[in-house]
C-alpha cells in the first residue's frame, strides 16, 4: 500500500487552558480531494497550521510528503491561508508569477504559467489589472491561482470558497477537480456542506477539536438512517412489522384523526416497496416523502447545526 501523502498520529494542540485539537489521527491518500468540515471554531484551521508547521503540536506527530516537517518540502506544497491578501499594487499576472517564483519556478516559466491560469479560469482580460482594481472575488481567485501555479503535489486551501459568488465558486470547484485529475492531492476546509458533497472523495468532520467522522461521502450518509415521512389517518402496524423498516417514530403530535410518522428504513430498502405495501394494506396517504440523507443531515445529527452552512450565502470566514 503506498505511503499516505499526509499522516497525523494522535495530534494535540493546547493553548493555555484550552485544547483546540484533541488527539486527531488521519491518513490522506495521494490524488484525493479531502474535505475538513466542521463548525466555526472546531479546530480546522489549527489542524491545517500544524500540518504546515506554522505552529507545532503540543503532542503527536505529522508526516507530510514523507517528511516530518512541511518546511522541508515546502516547494511541493501549495497553501491558501484563511487570512487572504495580495500586494495591491502588483498586476494580477505578476502576483501569480511572484508566488510561483518563491516556490522555485523560473521567472519566464512562472510568467507564462500565470497568464495561462488567468486565461483558463476566466480572468485573462484582467491579467494586467492591479490587484487593488479587482473585485474581492477576483482578487481571491488570483490568490488561489498564486497558491497552485507551481503545480504542487499537495494543495491546502483554508476556507477557499468564503466570499466568492456562485459563479466564482463554480470556477474554483472546476480548478479543484482539475488538480485532482492531474494527480495532485487537495485538502480544503469549509463549513458549507454543498462544496464537500460535490467535490470530496473523503471527509474529516471535526467538532470541539475532535475527529467525529472520517470516511467517504457515501459512508457519511450511511451513518444515519434513511427516512420516509408519511401522513395518514390509518393504522400503520403493517409498516412497523415490515423487515424493511427499522423503526417508526411520531413526527409531530398526532390527534385521534391524523398522524405524521417518520419511518427509519433499512439501508437496502427500496422506498417504492414501502409505498406498495401501503397500497396493499389499504393505508391511505396524504403525504409520502423520501429523501436520501445529505451531509447536512449527517452533521446536524453528529454535532448539531451550529455553524454549519447549507448554501453559499451562509459561507463566512
């Protein structure tokens, strides 16, 4: 089995009397898109900074690209910090060239790469504009491109979607997919569920500094029951007894005449079979609603809904 691109072993970070990260273990394979998810203040940024050796763990070890320190392999890493900023008087292409040169690219190649990236991701006409003349979203796109222009093996993006409008969010998603297709490993932190749901091969959920979940999107969805919400006046004993139904809960307070019920169904159950069972048993329905669990459903169940955004408008730094 190939060596992981990144490995954390029992990593802990204490600040005075506060434990920000509490014993995280993690292995990230090459070429994956890995999401660090969790509420604001969960420990995502602190964990990323320990990975990058910006701050040191209180205990535990980090192995990155086969090294015990990101500083030793920094030219192979691209990093977009949570606190974003560029030199305002520089032109967009020159800013990207500059950061690429810091990571070892020659001036001419870096300049050519900068213009290629700007053209590819919708900023070609602004290549000669100064950073201060760009919108906030365009400036952020330039900074993302600056972080990855040298084609790093490992890319770490801290809240990269924050402040971007939906169009630019889509462009950034395209960039992340392109890098993964190119064999690069991408880690990004977010508290907006849709980005992770669309992009990630694997997810790490952090809450209160602890790892709550680590696995694929499908595994995350499978960690909570699949549910059907139905409304009927009739007796639902036949549904309670069905092997396709794990449990039945009253969804709302029911009177003698009406009731809403939540059916927690088995992982392999076909909702259409349960609907057919209702017809066979003469259960007359006013509502029959099935939805696959979303990441938001998973995380609300695991950690509550505080700080978890469900759309781009909720994304805050």
